[in-house]
C-alpha cells in the first residue's frame, strides 16, 4: 500500500507562488509514475502535471510555463512549484502515484488564490 501525504497548500494573492510537496511511503518510489491533479468546486478532477520514472514531464495547457513538477527519489517526494497563480487555480490539489496499474491518492491540500 502506497501512502501519500501532501503539504504546502495555502492562500495567496494573484501572481503569488506556492510549492506543494507530496511525500510517499515505500522503498520503490523511483518506480512510481507521479502526478498532481486538482479539483475545483463543482468541477471534475483534472490532471495538472505528471512526471515519469525517467523524469519526463507533461502539463495541462492551463499551467504550462507557470507550474513545474519535479521529484527527488532520495527523499521519496514529488513537488509542484506554482508561480503566477491565478484565481482559476483555486482547488484542492491531489498527489497521485501509479504503480503496476494501481492508483494511489493523497488526501489533498487546498490552494486558494484571491485578492
């Protein structure tokens, strides 16, 4: 069982920055495909960014150029650096791990962008 714990959410003004972290249990973190998803009120959960075991990344069009996903396999942690935050980025952000066809989700962390 993979356990994921997100942290780093909070409230910021438009244009601000936050860095989310997701710490994973297990000794084979380097084999997990990792991703960040978000869900805004009244909307479906959507992919924000993902990073493969080889470090390849892809992003939702809405966050390209503003968000950066990275991973530190030595720390069993994946990060989401968010710059230029907009009110539309307000959502609960979830970390997800994929391993051998199984999905594992964190509990989520709230990000609120407002003036």
